[in-house]
C-alpha cells in the first residue's frame, strides 16, 4: 500500500490566491490491478489556467488540477514498464494508480541531454500552444510584425522564438529588466518592461511604428485595449490567455474593440491547445527538432519540493518565473 500526498482546494480563491486556500492531505492508494500502473511524480506543472479553472470547474475539497511527468514504479501493463516516464493529468499528487489509457508516454526517443521537465514546457502543452497560436490562429507569414506579452513565460518565450524562425519581426514585453535582457538574448527584436514604461502606448508605437500584423495575447484587460488601435489592416489576434483578469473579483469593462475590428478588418480568435490534439505527436517532434538544433532555447524556473506547490503556483502568477515554472519533487 502506498500513501500519496495531494494538494486540495480548501476554499475557492478570492482575488489573489493565499496559502490558506490550499490543503495538503494524505490518501492511501489501492493496489494497482491488471492493466494499471503506480506512478510517482517527478516534475509537476504550475500553470495560469489553474486559477480560472478552479473557479468554474472545481468544488472545494477537490484535488488541484494539473499535469506532471511521472515515473512508473509498479506496472501491470506491458505498454508502461517500470522505470518509464509518462505525462499524466492526475493533478497535484505525489503518487497515483491509473489505467494505461489515461497516460501519454514522453516522446520515445527523448534525448538524454534534454531535461524531462520540458515535457511540461517547450516540448509539451505550452510549446504546442505557442505553435498552434502562431500557425493555426495567426497564420503568421514571413516578414510580418508580431507582438507577444507575458513574453518571458512558458508560452511567450516559445512564441517569440518560433516567430523568429519563421522570419518575422518580434516585439515582446515582460515585467522585469532581467526578463527583458533574457528575451534579447533569445533574439527578440524589441523588448520592453511594461511595468516601468511611462506609456505603454508609446512603447508599443516606438517598437513597431507601422503597427502589428499579429498579436499573441496572453494578458487581456487594459493591455489589450492599448494594443487594438495599433493593429494593422487585416491583423490577426490569437487570444491565448488573459492572466491580468484571472483573479478579478469584479469583471473589468471596456473600452470595447468593435470599431478597431471593423475599420482595420481584424480577426480575433480564442483557442485552446487541445483543438489540435490529432497533431500533437508530430508537433512535439517539430519542437524537439528545433530544440536539438539549438534554434529553440528555454529556461525553467524550478521550485524544489512537493510541499512548495502552492508557493510555486502563486509565485508564477505574480511573475517570479523566467521561462516555465515547474516543481521538482
Ligand atoms: N489557450 C491555451 O490553450 C493556453 C495554454 C497555455 C497557456 N495559456 C495562457 O497563456 C498565458 C501564459 O501562460 P504560461 O503558462 O506561459 O505562463 P507564464 O507566462 O510562464 O507565467 C505567467 C506570467 O504572466 C505574467 N503576468 C502575471 N500577471 C500579469 C499581468 N497582470 N499583466 C501582464 N503579465 C502578467 C508574469 O510575467 P511578467 O513578469 O512579465 O508580468 C508571469 O510570469 C496565460 O494567460 C495562460 O492562461 C493558454
Ligand atoms: C495498457 O495501456 C494501454 C494504453 O496504452 C491500454 O490500451 C491497455 O488496455 C492497457 N493494457 C491492459 C492489459 O489493460
Ligand atoms: C484583485 C487582485 O488580487 N488582483 C491581482 C491579481 O494578480 C495580479 C498578479 O497576477 C496582480 O497584479 C493584481 O493586483
């Protein structure tokens, strides 16, 4: 018998999450049956979506939702031998018993010198989100100018690098000067700190005087309202996230986008990475190829200790991370 640790939502978040909103409990797991495996968490992901998701999809007392890279430590399923690594959506748990059908093996030929934690980042859901947002939603073309915000994060840092690979001009913004330097090292053309800029409007205009063809939106709210008038005709906006609105207790209101959308003939489309599930495998291979060729680099912000999951989550929401925020057990 294995005793697992699990983080639950003690009470729904009100505004910014607090340590007391989480509860660590122990649960005794059943013995795995035929076809099942016992998993042990190695790396766990903390992601922005957990904040809005908790509000609409979780009850108080539920285990926090999330993905992890886990190691199979007992197996009654030949497809998942002991010692292999999988991606599991079993939430904030240290151990779990499940059927093979619920698991995704990490890419079979995962190179030894690439950390497995990237299966939660650039070679995982955030990397796929960046790729689909650019190719499927923005339909970005060589020579175009792209804006991405939360640019030093898991999704944003990959967005900018893929757009560079495709021959675009990339403008990014992030919340600290060290993130700004990091993005310049990654090859972004123009980067500024949105927290210290005297005028967001002017900084955006200076970075791209002719305006933006594509806008990869991670932030929403006021930021978005300032970008809309600077979109070029037939511009495309991929609405990936709106992190600046996730902990609002009262909804933000306008300015509204309609006039800009009409007269500039813009296209704005929300999307979820899972829409293109059928091509995840081939897309992960493309991301891995860019990584092994040195065209895609990615930083990780690693917090040590399963017990520090809430702190890692709250830290990510307030911008502690450069690159993907993960917890190493
Ligand atoms: N649609 C999908 O399928 C999908 C999938 C994955 C992620 N997403 C969305 O993509 C966005 C980025 O996710 P991620 O996993 O890559 O997270 P991330 O960017 O690694 O981490 C969140 C970052 O957001 C920035 N931030 C926090 N509050 C902000 C605010 N009020 N204004 C501007 N920036 C703020 C912080 O950086 P700064 O220091 O720069 O402020 C923080 O580091 C999120 O909105 C997320 O919900 C969507
Ligand atoms: C093992 O896992 C696979 C999923 O890869 C599943 O289809 C299969 O049914 C499992 N095997 C057994 C014996 O249940
Ligand atoms: C209402 C509230 O708590 N707003 C905060 C939400 O979190 C962001 C950081 O992610 C803060 O900037 C807001 O002040």
